[in-house]
C-alpha cells in the first residue's frame, strides 16, 4: 500500500488529535512513518492510555484532516487492539505484515521489498531474487525459511516504512517515554470552564391604563327666587277722585313669577393620565458549577503509599 493520499509532509500530522471512524476520540499522533519509496506519510502511531504512554499503529489510508483533528477510517477498539510493535527506525517485514493483517489490508510488495527480505537471508537463491527484484516478499521469505536460523532473520528483515523523525528517541508501542526527550511533544493541554456572566432582557409583566365610568350623587345648593303678593292699602285724599267710582264687582289680577333649579350635564376634559417606566438597578448573585481539568504525574517509583511528586495516585507504577 502506498502513501496515504492527501498527506505529503509528516510535519502536518504532528500533535493532531485522532478520532476513529465513529467520531470517538482515540488519542494524539505520536510518530509518523513514511514510505521509503515515496517519502510520504503512510502510518502513524497514536498515543493512548493514561498520559499517552501506549502507542498503537494506525494506517493513514482513508484518513482525513479537519483542522487540528485527524479522522482515521478504523474504529477505536480495532486501533487499541493493534499488535504491540516495538518499532525501530524501520518496521520489519514481519511487523508490517502483522499490522496489515490486523487491519484487513493487503500489503503491497515491490522488487525493493523482495530485495530487503532476500538480503536478510543467507540462501543464494533468496539473495539473487532480492537483487533482481523479480520475486515477491513471500517468495523471499519462503526461500529464506529453507536456510534454518538465517531464514528467521530474513522474516525480520527491513520493511518499507521508517520513522519520519528517526532522530527522536524511539519507544515501542506500549512503552513509556520520558517527558524530557529531545524533540518530543509529550504535553497535555489543561482546560477548564469559566463563568461568563451577562444580562439579557426579558418580558417580566405588563402594565396598562383602564378607563371606566362610575356614577356618584352630587349635591349642589342653588338660590332660587319667587314673587309673593302683599296687599297695600292707601287712603284717598279728600277731593281725590278715581276713574272707577262705581259700586260693583271687579277683579284685578297680578302675575307672579318664581325661579326653579335646573340641571344640565356635560362632559368636559379635566385630566391627562399616562404610563412611564423607570429603570431600577439592583445587585443579584448568580452561581454555577464549573468543571476543570487537573493534571497529575507519576514518577514510576513506589512511594510507600504516599503521593508521588506532584501527583495524587498513591503508589507509583512500576515500568
């Protein structure tokens, strides 16, 4: 199998977070292995377990990068159950084949691979086939098997994949690595939740003005006048004569006048009423539960039941 499409530089894979085919987090990229022929990344190791002290090989075939995440095409359990290979700068043929079988992939053999395997054996036929590059890796291994002990060496010959950064200290899959190793990126990012407090406006109620009619009794005092009759008698002076000096019946009428109270109602505006709002500020306490990550470490030594330096694990774990 050739280098995975889309990845041409091992540096672009360093430190990426690895997710499986179902989107579940697996770990982080540890090392990158490139194809000797193309120089392109083909395999990676994924640091898993507590503090990333275990590494599992994962093929880059079908993998895709999304930002700082790398999504591989295999489930998490299959990755975690990958063969624990104590890798050197180069993967051996046997190690490569074991990994390919685990992931159900077909190992692509070339004349160069046949040469590497044939050269590891001592049989002349195997060496010739490897030099000519005309036999496959399987043929080289079968020929090497006829040489006894040297055949076993041929099966463990150099494969086609090497660590992209062979200058870094190598650790087998599952081995522990020192945090002070040259060029290592063994680090953790600690995150925590922070409380961000703000305000938002919401409708807390309604206020309205309502006008309605009530009836009440009102009493007022109004002066009224009327005319009354009184009889005035004036004696006539001697010799004074009146126009009517005859005896007989006669009537004289006087019209009387009087005032009475009247009521008239009319509607007149007397007042304006409106609603106004005033903003009142008060202090209110809010609380929430926040989560944060803690990072502890172990020094790998037993401490007699006490805490490790800076840790909370109790006894240190043996390497």
